[in-house]
């Protein structure tokens, strides 16, 4: 079901998600921002997460109770680097360092092979922009209408040698 456990903050472990576990996370992700206002639906997001889990690109943070509390999807080969396609933490689990641990996990994997790590963030999501800046990401571009017409994504990049 999952493999590759690695330690994370407190009583959390970061594990590779199986397609079934990844698909199930869509149930709660579609109810939180920015996915809610962007109109994401459970079925479509679940299929996407399951597809990427089959290639080993989906990781979850599990609590001591073994319930997934956060998820990150990171793909390889984007502009000479890796790309964080999705990062979400359950509302009841936010503020515990899960997002930071998930990003750090992906950085370790990406920076072993690549020079850059990218992420795009909805321009209206100020909390996410602040989070990524604290992790050492810098704005490199603006992508209007990428995810939804009328919305802007901000492309952020972190270099292998950048400090958090």
C-alpha cells in the first residue's frame, strides 16, 4: 500500500501513496481553498491523484493514527527541475509543520538530481504565497488563465542551493 517511510514533525511519517489512498484524498481537498473556489470536483481530482500515484509522484503525511493529514504531488522534468503540482494539509492538521515537511521531502528527492524546484500558486492565495516564500521560493512569472479563466497563477522557483 505505501512504502518509503521517512520521519517528519512530531508523530507524522511521510509515505508514498498508493493510487487508492491518493484518490481518496480528493474527498477533503475539494472542500478547501483554493480548490473549492477553482471548482475542482472529487472524481476528476481523484483520478488525477491516482494516476500520478502510479508513477510514484504522490506522498502523504500520516498521523500516529495512520490517517493522511497532508499530501504533496511532485513531478519531474519541468524546466530542468521538479514541479510541486499540489500541496494540501487537512484544516485540522494545519500549523503542525506538515506542509514544510512535505516540501522538504520533495526537495531532498528533486535536488538530488535537479537544479530547480518549481510550484505555481493561485495569486489570491496569500497564505500559500507567504508559505512558499518562507521555504525559499522566489517569484519568477505570472500565468494568467492557467487553471481557470480570470484567475492568475504565480510561478515560483527554488534553487538547489537556496536556503529556507
